[in-house]
C-alpha cells in the first residue's frame, strides 16, 4: 500500500506531489492532460491585485514559500523555472497615479509597492504617465514545469497517463482501491475537471476561460512585465506573452477569434511597434465565486480530499495550499477557514 494516490498534475497536483516527496511519503499519480489551465497560464507571481491596488489573499504567507519551493524544483529537475522579472503597472491617468501612492502607504502593501515613479524609456510603448513598480515578482515557466515534472515521475514509474474512472474506485474503511493501486488517501487535484467528480462536484467551482497570445516583436526590446489593459510578459528571444481574457460562459479549451481580437485591440492602445502572433492558447481557470481555494476533506469519505480553485494565482497559491492540506491530513492541523471546503458543507447532498 502507498500513502497517496493523486489525481491531476497541474500546478495543484505537482505542488502536492512535491510536498509529499519532501516529506518522504509514497504516492502515485494519474493524469490525462485534459485540463490546460496550468499549461497556458501566464505564470506570474505578483502579490498585488493591480486593478484595485490591493493585497492578494495571503500574499505575504505565500511569498515566503514561492522562492524556496521553486528553487528546489529547479535543482531536482535541472531546469530554470523561476525568472525574476519586474512588474510595472502602466498609469492611464493621474487618478491612477494617486491611487497607487495612496495604496503604497498602507502597512500591508508598503513593502510590495515602490513609491518611486518609474518613467517610461521605451519608445515602442505609450506610457506618458509612467509606471508603478511591484516588488518581489517574477514568472514561473509553467509549461516547462509541467513537461519536466511529468517526465521525472514517469522515470520513477509514479505516473499513469490515463483518465481516472470513478466507477472503478473502491472506498474502504482505511484505504482506497483503484485497479491495482491501494492507498491510504486520495487527493483530487483536477482543476476544472472537478465538475465531473461525483464526490466533489457539489462544490461551486465555476471556471473562467482565459486566452493568451504569444507574439514576436523584434523592435520592442522590453525586459519588464508591463501591465496595462493587458499584460506583456517577456519570454526571451523577442517573444512576449499577451493576456489574458476572462470569459464565464464558454467552457472549452478552444481559442476563439473574438478573444484574439479583444487582446490585440487592448494591446494596440499602448504598443507602438509591429508584432506577429505566433501562438494562441486557451484554458479554463478553476475559479470560485468567493475567490478562495477549495481545499479539504470530503464530508463523508475520510480518505478523499480535494486541492483546487486556485484561479489565476496558482503559482503563488499552490505551494501554500499544498502544505496546508498535507498538514491537515498528517498533522491534524486545521485549514484556514477561508479555503476549507467545509464552508460549503450545506451544499453537500443537494441537486
């Protein structure tokens, strides 16, 4: 018998598996690549919500874990995942400038928002009012993380690339059995796929479709992340990621012409050079109405757990939530009630 069976290998699944390995626990993973959110994610870790100049949920606690967590993964996998980048918020008005400096005076934000107005020096970007700089930011290469971590698990015979069949799961008193796998605990980390899970589909995971473009812009020569009506994220070799859209009705992973037009229209309001779209991707973010993760134990089956609902801030939330779930299971340490799925217990059993 192994300690854990993990279903799903996006940011949530990878982070939980890495937590298990660091703690010396045995596990196996089942993943079918059906969920694309982690692959197509922008990958930014940014502790400030730049639309409203407010602190992201539990940002200080999460930032303490981000650096060490991804550094250990880089060492293990032999790749560079963490790219330290400056994030600059383009000001569209004097009112936005004033709002930035008012927010930076707050105790929770003054270590994360620079009080120095950054002048624009790139002629290919229209930013006459300059920028505010967010501190302690960067980008995790989620696509590279996904591919290299999957290969790492395959080499150790810990990954089954197949769809999980719920009708084959047997839940017993002190274990779960799935085909030839016996495990003490089962953790579902399936992103938007949670809606197909008969044990946890009572949870209000809405899902928000996001689309991103990758463009080639040889003249741009920008090394910072620029946040305006869309993000410009430098990827190297004159390529940039542009994103992202937020759509609540369409739940497919198919890119759309409408989203491409929306992104390009917003980009052209401040970009002043030619570019070529070389890639267009889409995925469904696992989002929740109250904007908090879905973490915890099933109301009836004590061996079943869920790790989900990270939304667009997965690279920051994943290490934090994974550690919290591990401590719940192994050390009986209560979860933060804001992310504990027990907040939706009244929904369990309803149609």
